[in-house]
C-alpha cells in the first residue's frame, strides 16, 4: 500500500525509521525542554592565541598532572636510581622507550551524571532555567556565559543515550518534570550540540580529527555508543600519523576501554607496530614514545629485532629514561611491561642476568625467570601444551617474533669435556625463503669462553649446478687469541619419535683466519621452495637440526 513519507524520514532494511532530523528542536515533536548552561573553562586552560576544545583541555590536564608527578620525583630520584642500578647488569643491546600515564582530575558530579557534567531537573519557571544557580549547590559557581534552550524528545534521547535513559526513567519526581538543565564548559559546547544533533540525524557536522575527537569524548560522557562507533569509524578512515595514533591510545581510560572504540584503538596499535617494526632502525624516535606507544610495539609478533634479549635491553633502557625513580619504574614493569617481554624466548645466559637485576620485585622476577627456564627445558610437544593451556592473555609470551637471530635450545656440560648440544628449529616458510641465496643465523651460544653461532644457507653447488641446503658453525669472537680445536657433529631428525641422524662430523681448529666450518649440502639433495612442502625432514612444518660441539683439553 502506498503512503506518503514525511520529509526527512528514512527507513532502513527492517522498516525502522532511522532519521529523526526533522524533529530536532521542534516543539511539535518534543515533550521536554533541555536548558544548557555554558560556563567558562577552567582558568589554567585558557590561552589568548589558541582556540579551546575538549581534546586540548584534556591534553593539557594530562600534561600538567604528569609534570607535577615528575617535579615531585625529581628531587633525589636520579641519585636513588644510580645507587640501586649499580647491582644490575649493563645493557648488552641497543634498545629503549617512554611515556606519561594519563592523569585524570577528579570532577564534582551528581551520582547520575557523567564525568564533568552537572545536571538538574526543574519545573517550568524555576530560577535555574534562567541561569540563576544559587539554589543548586552542585552547579558550577561560575555564572553562565550563555544559556541555550532546546526542545527535545525524551524517547529519542533515551533510545540513544544511557545517560538520558537513566535520567528519564529513574522513577524519581524529577524524571516526570518537563525541564532539564545541564551545565557544560565552553570548550564542550560545539561537541555537545553536534552530539545532540547526531542522536536525531545519525550524522555529524564535525569533519576535522580534533573536532571528531571532541564529539567522541562528549559521546562517552553522555554514553552514546552509536556516536562513539561513528566517530571511531571516521577517525579510522582518516590518514593516521604517529601523533594521532598516540592520541587515540592516550584518550581517557573509560574511552579507550569502550567496545565502541575498540576498532580505532586496534587500528592505532597496528599503525604503530608497523611504523616501528624495526626498532633498531628507528631507535631514537622509539625511545621518545610514551608508554602506550611502547605497549603497542611490544605486542606485535612481527617486531624485527635481533632477539628477545635485545627487546629486554631496549625496554630496560627506555624505562630508565622515562621513569628515573626506581620504585615508580618497578611499578611500571610489574603492571604494564613484564607481560609484554617474552621471557621464554630469551637465552638462558640473559635470564641468569635478569634474575640478578634489581629493576624488578624479586618475587616477580623469580617467577618469570623460573617459568621461562622450565619451559625451555621441556620437549617441543610439552612446550606446545604449556602454551595452549596458558591464560589467553599471556599466550603471546610463547610466540617467537620475527627475530633476526633464530632462538636455540642449548645444553652445556663441563665434564668429562667442555661440550654443548645446540638444537635449532627452522620453520618451513623460513627455509623456503632461503632460496636462492638467503641465510638464517642463530642466537649466539658459548663454548670454552668463545661465542659461536649456527647459520643455514641456500648455496649453489658449483659441480651439479643445483641449489642445496647448507649448515655452518661460526665463531663470534676470538677471545684469548689462542687457537680453539672443536669436534663437531651436525644431525637432523626425520621422525619425531626417532633419534637425530648424524649427517656430517669432523674436527676443526678455529683461528683468526679460520672462523667458520660447515657443509654446503647437508642433505645431499637439491633444495627448492617446493621441496620444503614435501620433504621428510619437515616434521609438522619444522626442520629439526642439532649441532654437538666438544672441546678436548
């Protein structure tokens, strides 16, 4: 049946009216009056040259609170830091970072009012409606610089805003009164008016990132989830920069944790993790980032860095720069940073140093290090079970990042000879990426006071002309300068239930001119990316290698 649709009305797919723009501030479609008293902003937030908005106000309050904390701690913080850091190991990698926590200011409010908002309900003719707020002790003592009156529909506002829903349905006498008065600061006025219009029309007039952020903060105060999602979508589609991404992550806690803005905060974290994927390449810039930026970067599995040891050293350097007070730094480590460091992926050598470092609470660091050591000692299938059964929020600790040096498992023995057994696991896609001339290096390990590493190569066999997989042992440093004779045995495993099969063994003397030994074709076959898909040497997509090294004195 045909019928006339009033101007401005639209229907969505389910036939529900979606646009009430025609009813905004119209007496005929309204049952209440909203009186908005606009009071001056806080004196310390005013400037002559710069316009005011909610984001600027919040940012200044945040900065001011952080500076006050810094001034309080600066007295003897540096001396305390230097005294206590003396017991901690010197950093061994080029790494670091920083941030100020948002410092929220308490704002007087009624129980049913959002933060920073003062609300009263009045009968028509009440003095408060004309701006005389003497009878309301909760109202701001500042005289309103202007008063705006709007005709509103309580069903429309209640349907969009939890704040107005509670206001109009709390069962108190005030919920039946026709006139409602709220008081806002001047910096909020444009955003609140745009928000009210949104609840009728589902559109915003704000277009710039700063203005949209203002509306987002107003929507959070009035609990308008649909507008928060709308603002998040706009901001997510705009060009993102490091500054804007940090701003999205540093918004007041209630906004950051809201489901309605989850897509925006996730996009900001993703931008920062991609922008600073290679920490060493952007070291100086990353060191200046706030805590929220560091958390976004450390959460990434694609972080390109030498090893998790280097990640730890970098974060340690960053924390000392931004939190010179040891007690404050310990608190940040315990509450925000420790769970982002993947201790099970660190070397045993570094874990031993971590446990003697007094940067952390002794009970906490002991728990983290021992858990990592027990995990490293388990068989691969047991490690998989441990990771799968871990708390979901902590499962990322067992995930290896895009390390430049592959993690290893090392077993060291002193008797009857100095010996170490090195286990190196390479993923199928890593091996495939070696073709035609790539290399993969392992983390360093030590034997007889010398540093060594394993390297996997894809080589071109000069005789046959095909590519092959090679494994080499290299010496990292010369140490005492004396020649070092090493017995070596390279092995691989072709079945998870069987022992490693020796491929090549021999004896080699490392000197200043001879610092590497290995075999260009470990498996005696041609090596191509296609072979990685079907080779018997890959067990569940992993190539298991072992190197047994012995020094006989």
